[in-house]
C-alpha cells in the first residue's frame, strides 16, 4: 500500500502535480551531485587517503597525520592553500568568530557588505550581548552596508564606506534569519570584483554556512580569501558529530590558527580523538546529502505554495543553500507547523517545541530538531525567531524520502486533519 493513502485525496492530487512539476529540477540536481562527488572523490584519491588516516590522536595531537590529510582534502575541494578542520571548533559561529578574531587587530575595521550579520555573530562583533571578549572590546571597528529594498548589495553606498582601515570585508552567503535571498556564488563573484577595484588590500571573508555543495563552485573559487562553516551543517554530511572548518590562504590560516589555540602553537596541536573517520566519511557523503536536502526544499516550496503559503525561494528559483522559508504571518501557525516537523522526526518525535531563549539570539526562537546529532541542521529541522513576519526556516534532511514524507504529513495535519 502506498504511503499516500493516509493523506486526503485532494492532497494526494496536489502531490502528484508537484511531482510532475519539479521532476526536471530534481534531475538537474542529480547531475550537480555527481559533479560535486567527483570533486570530493578526486581529492581523496590525490591525497592518498588510507585507513590509517581515519585513526585520531590524543593529548596534544602532535603529528596527527589524519588531521593533516583531512585538511589537505578540504583545501583541494575548496581550492585554497590551507585549511583548519577541527572538532575543537564547536560551531559555525565559533569557526567564523575565530577567523575574524584571528585576522583583525586593534584599529582595524570590519565591514559587512551583505546587511546585518547573523544573530550570533552580532555578539562576536559586540553590537549585541554583553560585549565581553568581542571585536568591539578589542577596539576593532564595525559597520555594515544595509541591503537595498530588493535585497541586493548597495554598491554605491559601500564605495563610500570602504576606507584604508577596512581590513576585512565580510559576505554572508545564506540569508540567516533575515528576509532576503541568499547570495549565489555568481553574486559573490560580482562582490569580489567590486571589492578588488575599491580596496584590493581588504581581506574578503565569506560566512559559508549552509552553502557547501549547493552549487558546483564555491566562493573560494571566485577570489574569496577566507571562508568558514559548520560541520553539523552541509560539510559534515550528517555524519560528523561536531566541528567546524576554515579555509583560505596560507598566511591567513596561520594567523587564525594562532587564535584557535595560542600564539606559537597554532594549528600544530589539537587531538582529533575518535572524530576523523566521521569527518572524512561525512565530507565524502556531503555532496549527496546536501543535494538531496535541496531536492527536499524544492518539494517543500512547490507543495506549500500550492497550499497558498508564501515561500522563498520559489521552487524554480536558483538555489545556493539549504534554506527554505515559509511565511505564516502569525506566531500560532508558525509554532504549530514547527510542531509537525518535530513530530515527523526520527528522534524525539513525541516532544513539542516551545519558543524559548537561546544563547546568542535576541528574540525567542522556536526550534524543531529531532536529530541524531544535537542541533544538526543538515538534518531535517525547522526554526525561526518569533518576530514578524513569523517566518519558519526549514532546512536539511538526510534523505529526500524523509523530507517528502514529513512535509506531506505536516501539510495533512495542518490543513486536512
Ligand atoms: C548557522 C549559521 C551560522 C552559525 O552556525 P552555528 O553552527 O549555529 O553557530 C552562521 N551564519 C549563518 C548564515 C548561519 O546560517
């Protein structure tokens, strides 16, 4: 018996229509997955990864050959000179914050080109939270270029804000909790060309959260100097249990390494313990897992739009990350739908998500994440700050089958029960 027979007949008809509508897009994604898989496989082969590299170290972690090899694989895939891929990077925010704190010095300025930074980065910068240890406390200046009304970069204004003191110019690829489109690698390339004409000495940094393998090229392929992200998002493939990565030029990665541990030691220490096998395997699976999560997002967009909801991106729009937003217009429907997502999770399906305060976030957040790895948003999850226009951010999913099943049932519960 088909899984669909439990659904309302009208919903079954809608699902059939959606299946036909999105089929060409899913086929195109299969091609993208193979291209990215080829790139990752090539790096494993060129770096001669062997079974011994899957074993970690303890203590100081000196001469951790597996860690060095993993970092070489990341460097090759992202086209950079060097990389830090570490379980000691506790989150994406930590990876990004370590990169910024490692590159900036008192008297330098940081400029965000893509509007207000992601919530947790605002505390790193010192424009939210208590300011302790923030860039601001270290006399590092900060400003951002507000986006234009259509969500694009205001290059005219940016030209007036970039000065000789602007040491780092940051680009946030994914939308975070902002209401705007994510920036494709082509758009980032345009920003890089602009920055090079205005101040070629500025370091160009990209917050690549949710971006890895969602296109066939990455920001570092178009002139970005340093890029960072989380291993419990795309790059960990749903397998890595913790960690973050930072890739970039050798000089900058050296500076960041000294911030990650301490001056003198830098990247040479850091035991990987039992993490290497999972980090290697997760990175190998990442093109496929990310591609399937994007297929799921396309299904969500098409079906929820058919249900009369406003979604972004639309099902046929270009994608550069995992994020699918759905606008509920009021907190009740938003929280209810998040509850449906939780109820369709493999872990903690019996739990009801309740909006609450989270460290690093200014508004209350509702978070549905019935995941194998705590808070892993490469796994099927939904979250969003409880603030107008009450937008739920859906992302991830380890398999297309799970996302399709979960979303179809959530629609059934919300609109047909
Ligand atoms: C998730 C995210 C981060 C930070 O990641 P955490 O691992 O949650 O700390 C940074 N920037 C953006 C745009 C994100 O989506």
